[in-house]
C-alpha cells in the first residue's frame, strides 16, 4: 500500500556543520582536555606530597633544575598565544587565506619549542630513575607529549588546508585545535612553577 510522503520540516537553511558547543568534535576536545588536566593534577599532587614529606627539597642534595631553558620555553609558549588568538579570530571571520597562513605560523612555533624542551630534560640535574623526586619531575615533563600531539595535529591541518578546499568544517577544526593549544599553554604554568620554583622556595 503506497503512502504519500509528508514533509515534516525544511532543514535546508541549516549549516552543513557546527562549531563550538554545537559540534561533537568540540565536546570531544573538551573531554580530552579534562582527562589530561586531571592527570596533571595527580602528578602535581604526587610532587607536593613528596615535597611535604621530605625534610630537604630537592632530596639527596640534588640541584634544582636550571632556570634558563624552562624560562625560555615558557616565554615562547606564552607569546604564541598572540598568533593563536589571531588565528581563532580569522577562523570565526572565515578568512581562509589568513587561516592558512596562521596555521603554518603555529606549526613553526610548535616546531621551535622542541629545542628548548629537549634542553630542559638535559638540565633537570637528575635522572628519572635516581629517586622518587627525579621520577615525578620527569613525569611532569610528560607535558611534552601534549606539545608533540598538538604540533602534529596542527601540521596535518596545515597540509589539509593547503591541499583541499577550506569549508566550515575545516574552520571549526582550526578553532578546536587552537583551543587545545591554549590548554597546552595554561596547563604548563602550574607545572613550570612546581618544576622550577617549588625547589627554590621550599
């Protein structure tokens, strides 16, 4: 028996994809940052527990990590928020040419940060397996994995934006990636304080 089709509503005016809270990818990104943020909290809690339980900090008369490379990394990371914020604005404005340029700039900044980060490991003044302090110190520097994953994600975006047509979905991806970069920046600040200044102020 044939039944006539009835149109329930016209959805042709809706966009092909959503951005921000209207996108499932955005919520996935938020969930990812929440999980990683709690991991950083646990690592920081381990550090503070060991510090409060030790009569001398750093223990075993270890020298605190050298300040230069950590300060350099932190300064460059914080300055990267300027082009990152500009990129978010251009993505919202759907300025495709500027977005392509901005993603390449962020890719180069992320690549430049690997230099001081590698130097940081060489100037922690303790091995990861020397004692509990060394282990938790190196664990906090696993922040590097977030730097690496976001850089790789930015690199992939840069390649796609220069080899494919840029639509609303790609612009939303750029904004999500920029939001995660902001998480990388902000999550580093308390880690930096624990790694470099807690041993000097304890």
